[in-house]
């Protein structure tokens, strides 16, 4: 009698099922770790940029003007002629899934918005409202704000959609990203100063 060596179909299906179960357990943990890593990167970038902005202000007695196109990106004057930053950091969350200019100022120019940067002086120049207070306080307004889209990959929602607009940063608990609401939760990662 001839003996056949090999695996039966049932054995192969069991092995495939075991691999699928292990993958189903491992992949969500990997994705969570990846998002936590991007959030940490964004916060580290914000610390570096805050130091650069304050150093620039010390040297020039004012914060750098906004480079409006594309988007509200950090000005290149932070890298040249004097290097307050070695390079302009890129938002670790990249382009958004939105095609709405209100949600993503860079969408019109089809570019990656490094981070959103705005100053009180810039808003005052155009006569826009500025309600950015450090930590949500109602004392002296912040001089600048710097933010990332965060894990939801969108800027602030319109107030008419039940969200919060850019001019409503004084309500940080409805606007800022908080990982205790889930790793992929709504809100932007925001830093303001001084």
C-alpha cells in the first residue's frame, strides 16, 4: 500500500483559522500603538516649535508672521537665516480625509499642511475674532496657537454641525483631543502660548 505524505484539507484550514485569530488579536494592538506614537510625535514637535517661537520672539520682539499659502503653516523664517528649527516639522497625521476647506485649509492647494499655526496679531490685523486662552482659562489670551489634526484626521467641526469652530478654542474640553475618550477620538492636538 502506498502511503501519502502531506496535510489534509482540514489540517490546513485549522492552521489558517489559527493564524487569522492571532492576526485579529495583534493588528488592533499594532494600530493603537501606531496612533499613540503619532500623538507623542505631534506633542514633541509642539514642544520644539514652542521653544522656537519663544526664541524668535526674544530675538525679534514679536512672533513670526504666518505663511498663509499653503494653509496656515509655520513660517520658514524659523529655519533661515537663523535656525530656530532645523526643519519645519510635518504633521504626523498627514492629509485629512476631508475635502472641505473649512475642515482642512490646505485642501485647496492639495498640499500637506505641516501644522496649523496662527497668531493673535494676525487675527487682529484682519479683524477676526481671537478666543484662544491657554488651558481654557479666561484670563489673558494666548499670543499664538499651534495644532495638529489629531487621530480623527479632521480640523474642528462647524458649530452648526454640533462641533466647534477655530474661534472657539476657549472651550478645550469640546475641542482638544483627549486619549481617555478612546485612542481615535475627535479633537485636535493643540498647544498655545506663551
